[in-house]
């Protein structure tokens, strides 16, 4: 399983994402994309970061699938028009 962070940017006029953003993103994932869970992070509501947990052998396919899911949702919901995906990337974890 790979954790991927999806960084979103609000439209130029600003605004907060819908309160059910995590469920909206999870709801449009396709079985072959391997999304197991979508969570949120403690960033400002105007700069949300979603944490997507995906079944994947390495970060690259997880990042690709997370970006596809997020982009699909942002382009398909009227309440998300103007929002953009800045990046979807697996976080660098340093273990001492």
C-alpha cells in the first residue's frame, strides 16, 4: 500500500472545498486504481491536501492513479469547478 498526497489549489476567487471532498474523491475511484482510503490533512481549508492510500507495488503507479482520480473528480463536479490538482506525490519518509 502506498500513501500519496494530492495537493489542491482553489479557484482564483477562493473558497473552501466541499465538506465531503474525501467521500467525493473516493466515490469516483475505479476498482483498478486501487484506492483503499481517502483522508484529509490538517492544512488550511483553502489549501487542502488529501491522503490517498492505494494498493500499488511502488510510488509511481500510486501517484499516477491518485492524480487520475482527483482530476476526474475535479472535472466532474460543479462545486469543484476551478479547483486544480497541483501535484500528487508519495511523501518522502525518513526513518532513523
